[in-house]
């Protein structure tokens, strides 16, 4: 617990994680499979980027013609404004460019645009990017980057973790289409969950399970070195409001009776589906153990969102941040005795307001369940 808190704090100070080319390609393919023309004639904005280090600009520039883009815009954030700076390095874009300006290079963001075959090579690609300094540092909250947002049809990036909530607000101010990367735990933020409940934002196709690997610029925050590159594993996934096919594939599930007999999870076979003390719902600790024939409310892990098909289930709320209508809460609440028993029996982890609890769950020990999403099966038409 302490370690998790510590690394959270460290991550908050380090926004310099760079997404791998293959991860971008794999995710973007999901939208193209659903609609091959998803980017055709569109203006795509890649904010919080840096073509020097980022694969987003490279990927979309290389696929400019293939995707039929109208315009690609990418903006970078000034070196002096970054919360983790590292050693300053003049970008290769600036090195030989006539517009290089020593007085701006560290303090100004840059804008890169791609619309035409500027070098007359016969193809539109990354070598045709044209750039200039922005008026300010490239902060996505600045008026000049907001104007680019307003111009764009689709916004795609891995935004700074430390400003994730603000970034979501920024996108929804204009209800733009987007594909972004966010932390798994961000789904229950009070700024985010209502959007998921209302199907205004959903999980992308890839990234769940095992977290994503990013290139990190902070040498003190490295999990693994691969081919000389410092890599960091972060529990991030993709989110979007663009359609992809996986979202409409219902989960194949067993009935409650079959789960109790045949589930691969011994917890289900041993303890069954327990009713919570403080919510009018049953605990389903694994997405693949959701009983197909249960019509009441169920508490499921947040990783359920990877498999969420809106035609199959409706999302009613989450135990985090009190985002659940009162009608699903029971009057029992959490008694002091329950909490005392829990710790006396050797339970670990701090009690968090709202977490569901399920009586005597594992080995006779009262259990405080980690955050849950509450769902209910939709009536079949
Ligand atoms: C997680 S990194 C991702 C970089 C790139 N989009 C990628 O995925 O490879 C976030 C980037 O946002 C930049 N950044 C931090 N605060 C920002 C702000 N207020 N406005 C714009 N960019 C910001 C950071 O310097 C960093 O380059």
C-alpha cells in the first residue's frame, strides 16, 4: 500500500511517458476495422505531443494518405514548462531550420502541421511536416491550443497523467471525438465515471491486462531496460468515444447454477455469490463469473469495462466517490463491529468510504472489497 502510494506520487511528477508505435497501431486498427473511413477527410489533433520523441505524430504522418486525412496537427509542450525536464536537447526539427530561434526554443511550444506534399517527393509523409513556434508554451489549456481543439474533428494522445481530469473536461467542453490513454483507476473519478455510465466514453480495445509499457524519460523511474531504452509499466488503457467492434460483442456467460458447479474460480465454488452488507447487490469478483441469468444488481471489478457491451448490461454506478443512486444502498451500512472484526481477523488495507463489504467471505474473514462497478443485465428484446 505504502509503495503504491509512493509510486503514484512519483508518477504524478513525471508526465514524460512515451507511447510505443505498436501500441498506437494496434489500437487505431480497432477503429479502422469497424469503419475503414473513420479518419477520411478529418482533421486530427495530437496535443501534448512531441514529434521528436512521440510515435503518435510519426504514426499518423506515415498513414496520412492511407487514412485519407485532411489535416494533421500536433503540438508540443515547452521544455521549461515540463515538470520533469531531463537534459535539454535541441530537436532535430529545429537543428537546421531557418525559423530556429534561440530565444524561443526552451520556452515555447511548437505546432506541426501536415496537409500537403511540401517537399514534392510524390508522397505525403513525416518529411512534409511544417512547423513553427506557438505564441505560448503549448499548454493544452491555452487559447491558441483550444482554438486548434475547436478546429479538430478527432483528438488523439496520451495526455499528462497529472492533468488527466482537466484534459477530460477540456475534450468534453466541445464534445470532440477522441482516442486517449488513461490510468485504469481513472474510470471511477467523479469527472470520468458519469461519462462512462452515459456511454459518452468507453474502453478502447487494447491495453487491459498487464498494463502498458512506455518509454520513460526519467532515469530514476525505470522498470526495465529494453534494447537500451528505459521502459516503465503503467496500468493504463485506451478510452474513446469512437466505435469499435469489440464493444458490441456480448460476453458469453454461464448461469449461476453452472458457475457454482463448474466455475474455474474456487472462490465462486466455495463461497458462491454473496450479498453485500451495504449495497443491494451481489459480489461478482471476476468478470467471467457474471451469472447470465441473474436479473438483480451485481458488483464487478473495474476491469469489467474491457468487456462491457452496452446492449448486454447497463452500468448503474460505482462504489467510489458515491456515484450510485441511494436506491441501491442498503440501510445496514458499515457497522463499527464489522470494521473491528475485519482488522482483528488480520484483514489488510485501509477502509475506504464506500467500498462494498461482504459478510464472512474468505476463510471466515470479513472482507472489504476493492472498488466495484455496479451493473445489471438489460432485458432481452
Ligand atoms: C504522457 S506524455 C505523452 C507524450 C506523447 N503524447 C506520447 O504518448 O508519446 C504527456 C506529454 O504532455 C506534456 N504536458 C505536460 N503538461 C502539459 C500541458 N499542460 N499541456 C500540454 N502538454 C503537457 C508532457 O511534457 C509530455 O510530453
